[in-house]
C-alpha cells in the first residue's frame, strides 16, 4: 500500500478527499500494484465466495469470476459523451448536458461506497514516463477492478513519482453502485443495472462510471481513457488514439516493418495481432511479432513519420472461439497469472469455453454456476466471456513493444466481415483515399449479436463508432488533417478474410494464411511487390502472393479478387453523419464513382 502521506500532488489528494466526502467509504486504500497486494485482495474475495482460485498446477496464478447475468458486456446505450454542445458529441454518440448529467451522477454517487473500501489506483497507459504515455487515477469500490487494472495497465508508485507535485492526471471515478449496510449485503458480483452510466466529460478529461462491474465499463483505463478521452486529446494535441492492433513483420532478408490494423468485432483482430505464418513461410524467414491487440496511440515524430505505442499492459480477450488451432499465442498468453470471467469451470479446477477443444467435456459448471453437459441447451461460457492476461505472457511479444517513443508505422490494415463484392485486399491510392476507405468501412453482423439481425451490414468507420469521444465526422476530418504534415504517410490496405463462394463457403483459409497477404503488404513498402491499378486501388496479381504450401488456383484467386461496383461504392454512413464529413472525403467518393463509371 502507498502511504497517502507521501503523495505530493495536491490536486490528487484534494480530489480523493472530495470523492470520499461524496461517496462515504469506510476505508481508503492507495494501491501499489504489487503481487502481495493482489494476493491479499484475491484471498479476501475467495473468503467471500466472490472468486475461485483455479487449479494451480494447470493454471498457476489464475482466478475465476462469475458476474451477475445482467452485467456481462459494454453498455453502449448507457455510454455518454457529455461535451459542452451536442454537436461536439455528434450524431453517433449519446449526449446529455454536462451540468444535468453531473447532477444526476452526484446523486447516484452520494453514499454509494458506504460499507466498502475506496481503492485509489494510480496507473499509466503506456510505459511509465514515456512521451506518448498518459497518467490516470481510478477511484473504485471494486476489488475485481483493482486486480484487473493491475494486469491491463501499469499500476505502480512510480506513476506518482512521474506525476510529481504539479503533474496532470485523468480522474476516473467508478462504483458498482451498491452500498453495504451489513456484511451479508456484500454480494458476489455487486452491480446496479437499472442505474448504469458510463460517462465522459471530454473538456474536463473526466470519466465517471456507475453501476457496472464489467471490464469495458469499469476498467476505466481501457476504452474510456485510451479511446474516448484520448481521441479528444489527440484531436486537440495533434495525435491519434485508435482502436487498432500493432504488429511487427520481418521478411527473409531481415527487413522489419510495423503495421496497425482496425477491425470491427468478430473480424479476427486478435488473431491477426498474434499471427503465426504457415510453416513454408516460416522456413523462408518470415516472422510476425505482437506489439498490441486492441489500442494504438499514434503520434508524428520529428522525422515526419508516425510512431505508435500500445498503451495497455495486457490482453482483455474474448474467450469463446479461442483455441490452440485458431490462436495458440492467445492460449499461451492466458496460461498463467490470468483472470477469467464468465467462462465455464471443469471438474478438475480448470476453465473451458466453446471452441476451446474439439471434444466437449462430459461435465462442467457453467457461467451461471449450474451443472452443464453436452446435452444442455445453453452455452457453458457466456459468448462475451473474457480473459485478462499479462502481455508479458505472449510468446510472440515484439522486442520493441515497450519502446518509449513507439515503433514506426509503415501500413494501416482495415476491413470487416463482407461475404460478397469486396476483394481479399486492395491498397489505397493515397492517405486521404485510405481515410475514405476507413470511413466507409462496414461489417456483416454475426448471429452472436442480439440487437441487430444477422447478415445486416453495420457501418463502423475505422472500427471507432463506439469509441470516438467526439463527433465522428470531425474525427474523420482529423484523420485527413494528420496526413498533411507527414513526410511518409503509411498506406492503407483494405482486407476481407470473409468472402464467400456462391455455395456459401469461405473462399480464403484465413488465420495463419493471412500472413501471405501481410507479406505482400510488406513487400509493397520495400518496392519488391507489384500491384495492378484498378478503380478501387492497387491489387496483387496471382503471382504476387506467396502460395508455397497452399494449393490455391489462379481462377479461385481471381474470383476472390473481383469486386462489385455497387458494393464498393456503397455509402453505409447515416446521412446526417455523411453530410458533416470534410469535403476531402466527399471528393474521394466522387472520384471513386467516376472511376467505376
């Protein structure tokens, strides 16, 4: 524990005191992020039957949590951007007048931590003290949040050293929203679904979250700070906060390049970040390394190039569908010191989820805490069940993943789930054209979605629709502007791993074979690969792709690379949003229609 008497930042001390006066916790605990602290909190939660210590021979240092069934995912309908004006939030964000929202939240937070401990979590998103990093402090009454933030961010007394006496920090206030009047009130997973709010005040750089204990709503360093607030900071300060993976790729000659990638949900983002090339390519010397799987902070440097860091310190991955066949690096990443939430428990104290093994276990305890067998009609693990794993566990971790200045970005890969009309890969003509491709990005909704009919095309510009902390049109305009002052603008590559044949079968094998597309992208940066110009961008010829070890006919490839003019020219944005787009993107659209005609 950090001794509060040693905290020098008066603004922080005063804020903690002010929040304590409002929320009336029984105790205040300043977290130091140590293993001893985590062990103490885990043991306390085990004693309350709030978590389970897994089989330490199979999962050393791992713990299991089961949430309230009403609190299992991000709540976009209860997520607000409370900027000074509604137009600043834009047509795609929920907005409420900041003063009105503050009054509502202060009423909810009043006395909400009675009977609980308020934990003070000083954390850094990005390497502590790095030029791209940001300091945040989360106040929470959830021990689950404390142990999870320790994995996902850098929690340490060193953060307060960096903050010093006058340093600025991003205040993050969270409560599960259920005070304790007597010991038996302390339920296993406290939450207040009827009064859940995840609120951002962009101008104040303030985050307030009430009523949910789920990671995306409660770990405020993640989507809330790293994307919604950071995107506004990026707009104001001249950098980018993006919902992107970062990977490194090395060719047989030893050349190394770094690539970012933006993909909507269920489009293989984590798999791509942890890509393992096919054996034939590995033998030639191709290697892919992981810098991050979810968020990239990207800043221009003095050399006129963009450099990116992964601000996180761990992986908050979706468990179902992850296996040694689909993503062995992810499986190995959660082999130790990991927190699992809403997966199923095996009889020998391990975890299981759908898609993890070919054979289903004969018996499990499901995420509701009930007996489960293969004959059960409900899934054993929740479709959004998660693992929070330390990034240091990742076998493919890049040697420069924690470099203070970040890694230089050569290419940006974007794409969604599109069964028809969109080719496997094409390269943008220039930066603004690439931003246009990102603006028009869409993805077919899968059957896992409950709020939208499966097969519906959902617009998701740059995979940032739920995460931009200000007007989406202004965000896209900021992207256009960022390219103007660069001496080397990364090229955009639109990919589609999910093209289907007339028979409804996937035309591309995906997974590790996506490295064949990545190799072409890298060789384009080195001037070693050809590209054929089309109306939509530059595309590879059959001979430009390394098919060694994969039987893939030229006829199938040409069908895979074909495009439908109506599909590629579609404008999926809401008309209100499209009308607010910068003229540069509207001109790109007119140019595309001209080329297609």
